[in-house]
C-alpha cells in the first residue's frame, strides 16, 4: 500500500518519526509512506497512491488512478469536493468533530477582543481612548450566548461559555445529544435564539444549505442594545455562512458585529 502525505504548513507541517512509524504499522507490511510537498511532486506521486493524507488541488486529484481513501486535513472539504471526487469510489474523511477546541478558543479570542475593547486599542493605540474603551466594555457574566450548530465545535464553545458564567442556548437541525446546562432547540427556533441572545456564535459547516444563511434579515432579529457593540456574532465554523453584503449598508448605524 502506498500512502501519500502532502504536508499543510498551517495544519500538519510534518510528521515525526514516531508518527510515521505508527502510520506504517497500522497500514501493514510492505506499506510505504511518501512525502510530497510541492504540487509537481504531488502530481507525480498520486498516480499510483492508494491513500492520500493531506490535501491536493482538484487538478492533481484527477491524476489519481488507484486512490481508495482520501483523508483531508482540516474539517471543511468544500474546497476539494469536486464532481470528479463526488462521482469517484474514493472514500473521503476529514477532521470534522476533532477541531472543536481550536475553533472554540479562536471564537472566544475574537469575542473578548470586542467585549474588552482590544480591537479599538489595536486599531487606535492612543492612551486617551482608555475611558471611552472602558465605557464600551461589557462583561460576559450572565449574558446569553446563542450557538447555531451544535456539533463538536458548538459544544466546545458552549463549555467555555458556561465557564464564563454565561447562559447558553443552541439550535441544530439534527437530533443531537443534550449538553448539561445548555438549552437545546431544533433549528425551527433559530429566530427565538437570535432574539434572546447577547452573543451569537455560528458553528456551522459550509454547505449549500448554510452558504450565506445569515442574511440581513437574521441579523435584524438579533437583540438591539444601547451599547455600540451590543450583539456579537462570531463565526467559528466558516465565515461564508454570513452574507456580508446583506448586512446594514455602509454609513448606516449598526450595533451588531460579526467577527
């Protein structure tokens, strides 16, 4: 069995000798692990590869003649889901459900940057802004977070929100298992969630059904508070779920932020 590994610098830049040995041990005797970093080398090596671990361009994928299993690094597969791959017999897998911690911490980094005024301080590093920033700061304690999409990422976000003393609402289109201290609704109550939430986190995969799901109408259903940065939307699962062109037009007041 030939296993082709294509490193991705932002995800898995390299394998340790121990990891390589573990892969080969699981694959069985006479298996080989080939590393191809450049597109040219990937096109050469994928021709007779049985397993692909990493990610290649759609053009490179068409050169695969023996491929049986494609393990895509990262959770999203929208960039590689071409007609050729869909119509093939290749089994496709990804890191879906295994990147919740990474995305949840990133969502909170963005959220705290807004609630603590860090975004203003970075854009305008002026000590005279300390009082205006303090006036706009908000605590997350006893605020309500609404989570749209309650898979691995949504659950990781919810657990951190509970740690901050927040109330948590969530909606999901599937019959997902409950989570302690989280109020879980079906997707038909999305409007109720938006109306009740101080903070909204979008934790949806990017699919045809979720692409540009959050239009201006949904943003208008979110709470409108007196403070300037009142209702926050953090997209943890893919920014393309929010239709930025359909947010309030430039020059018009908007007290909702998407990060």
